[in-house]
C-alpha cells in the first residue's frame, strides 16, 4: 500500500489559464477578482500579459463601466465597479423571475430579517 499525501506538491508545469483564453478575458477575470485598487502592472502579471496590453483592456473595461480607474496614482490603479456587478445581478434576477416571484422573495427576505 502506498502512502497518500493529501496536499500534493504544486505542479509548476501546469498553465495558470486555460488554453485558448484571450488576453481580454484574462484581464477581465483578474479585475473581477481583485478587492482593492490594484496597479495595472500587477494585473498584467496576474493575467500573463504585458503591462501595456493590460492597461489597454482595463481602459476599455472602464469605458464599459465595469472598472473604475484611478489614473492620478502612479502607476495607475484599477478596481472592479461594484455597482456594475450589482446591476448585472439584478438584471439576471429580473430576467429569470417574474415580477410576482421577485415580490414574493423580497417579502420573504423582509420576514426573515424581522425574525432575527
């Protein structure tokens, strides 16, 4: 019988990103994962791309309202726009549920809050 190690050594040959993922998608995934303003150079490193490419995609995401840019800092920092994500969640709920179902869930949530 062989000994089982529950925490195997990390495989350094394994790529961080799925094959075929484009740079824009990687930058998008990274910015959604950061929780505070982050330098575009750090985002580039996490997204496995050049700093100039990361900045280009982050500026595009800023124009789309997904990201907030802090260009006065050096280097410029970026963070996800929580309001955009909340809107996206609300939009998903609105498309998945009827008005009656939404009203019922809000009422149920209020009752649960009052019981606590």
